[in-house]
C-alpha cells in the first residue's frame, strides 16, 4: 500500500492554509535543502545527482507517476523499420548564458557519454545507439541496433552545451564546477563543502519556478541534519526513519513517508582475491541474514525485506531463491563447502578463518546500522565479519560494501549497467554469462512477454550466483517545514530518495 503524508501533517497544512497569509507580493522566497556533498555537477559522466534536474533538462522527463513526458523535446516518433527515434525539440529553449539549445547539443552530449575515453557511468544506457543524425537545428534522430523500450527513459539524460564543452575534458573540466544548463534554476554561487545556491531561471522555456532561490546546504551527517531541521535551519531534509518519526507530532513540520525502489545490500567485491577463493559461501552468507530484524530495528519497519533488484518493478519474478533467514541451513552450507568450526566459534577452510570486512560510507547512519546488524548476525553463524568506515571508498580493493541501488523506471535501469559484465556501474566486478544474456535479451525486445521471460531468467540466475546479499528496500522519510507546499507524496522515489524535485517549479513557500 502506498504511504501518504501523515494525517496529522495534512491537517496542520490545511489549518495553515486557512489561517496564514501568503508572503507579501514581491517578497523573495528561499528553500534550504539538506544535501549531500558535490565535488562536481557532471550529469553526463556521473550516475545520478539530485541537483541535476534543477539545472538541466533532457529530451524527455518523468512525471509524478514516473512515466515519460516531454522535456526539451515537445514530441517524438519511433520508426520500427529503421529502429529509430526522431525528436522534435522546443525552439524557445536557451542555455543559462542566453545561447539557443540545438540538436547539435544533444548529439554532442550522447556522443560524449558513449566515448569510452570518458569513462561515463551512463555509457551502457546508450550501447544500442548506432547513429545520431541532426536533421535540422531542432530535430535529432537516434538509430538503434535493436528495439529498447527503456530508451525514452534514458533520454531524460541532461543535455550539455556543446559551445562550452566541445574542447573540454568531460571528467575534469572546470565547467562542472560552474555548470550552465537549461533548467528552471541556474547556479548563483558555490561555496565548496558548504552550500550550492541556485536562483530561478526567469527565461525558462517552460513555466518558471515559484520559489526564487534553492540552497543545497551541504550536511553529510544524518545526525547533523536532524539537529539542523529541529533548529529551524532547514526547510527540507531526508532523515533516517528514527529521526523522522520524532517530527510527526511537532507543530510546524510535515513528515512524508515515501515509497522508493531503493534497496540496500552487501556488495561482494569480486576483484578482491578473497572472493575468488570463497565465492561459493555467499549463499550461506545470504541465509545467515535476518532481514526482517534489520528492517524492524534499523528502519522501524519503513520498507520491505529485499530478495532481488526488481521487486518494485512490473517485471519482478517472485519465484526465485530468496535465502530466507535460516542459520542452521547457513551453517550446513558452510560445512558442505568444506568449512570446519574452530574452537573460537568461527569457521575455517584451508587453515584460514572465514570472514570479511563490510565498508560503509561515512555519515550514513542507516547503512552503518544495517552493516553492524548484519555483521553481528553473521558472527553468530560462525563468520568473522566486521565493519569499517574508510576515509575513501576503495572500489577495487575492498572486500565488501553496504551498497544501495534501485530505479522506479524501466527494468533495464540499474540492472544492465549494475550487473552486466564490465558495465559502467558494476562496482562489484561481477560477471555471469547467463545474467549478461538475459539482460541483453530483455533490453533488445519491445515484446512484454519476451521481456518478462528474460527478466525472470535474469533474476533466477542472479539468485543462483549472488552478486549481493540483498537486505531491505527503504522508504524515503522526508521532513519539511509545513509552509513548504507542492511536494507530491505519491511519487515513488529512486536511489538515494532522488525524485522529490520532479515538480519543483510548482512548489511554494507560504507564511
């Protein structure tokens, strides 16, 4: 069942709407949002970023139901015979520096993403593209090797200005510290590690935003966000469930418990030699995890137990090995793999104690609590598992990581590039020929029946040879001042709760 804005918050908002006058005409409004840190804003190279949708537009966009709608493109058509999409762009869109947006910008952006020399995380999304033709200043055609119904979702990718980036390095250009986009907001200032301030784009080609400024205040620590929210220093923040619940009965706040497609799991780094020798014990690890206990204790029930990457997608296959919590089965699996229980209570194989380290990014208390709970559970079945918070994540060298992924869009998103061999977001170094085959079949067919069969095969192959130990799907618990209006509580969020700003131009601040 979809979760809604809490009844108490709704009542409070209604009362304020009746009792509190709107801001005086001409008075500027500013929204302060608790944000993670940014070292650059590079939507073409980096997988995601909440700020991107405020600064940039793609040819397409997503609405509150996560369906594809027009963006820079007003319309498009698909020619089945040539397997090509032709997009007809708005003629009044301009870059923040006043230059017109053209089809050449679109071609430049996607070619930059596809260029292997640029190492874009988004490159797998455009592997099917065989040609990009500029038909005129505002018309561009993409020819694909095979049908890919996810293509329109991927065309939400931010378009970048060719006139500012044509001779720039797409990873290191100073442009990504001073981005110029087409979106409803433009960069006003950037104080590194402190705040990124955006001001509304008065010349936006669609309806201009109603809030004058949005400050992305950098607050990377969950506890600090909660304290600043309580002190009135923030207008909107994504908080851990335990902290968000403390605002439910407080006057002046609205709490949004929003469903996401965002899962958490333990990523096993197959580039680390440990998993070359011990990959066969991963199913035992999965059986040794009490996911419901983690969901209840860490998330206070705000989410669901996870068993795979497509549970919140129309192509989910529930008939897979879920590795339900069974410590006796986990121990039996370890012993069947040749492990022996030592006098210290840990299993050994070949004279080496079995166990590993789970790395967690600093500042994310929910992931840290999940990792610690999982480690404790695995120690109880005889595996020496510990948790560390590295200063810098070592994707190539670490043993394991408390990962998060998920997408509310087409099933190809966050599967093909996450689990496909050598794809842009495959940080585990995972490789499985059956997984690759099924994912390719699914993205190359526009027949729902064919795709359903392929995704079922993918999910079964992944369960038989796990890349992750899936833990939980999490809710996105946003807390806002109740003077902030316009948030859509029914939108299913993506990874990291991304998606709340989809209708930001309609938001207002009253009182």
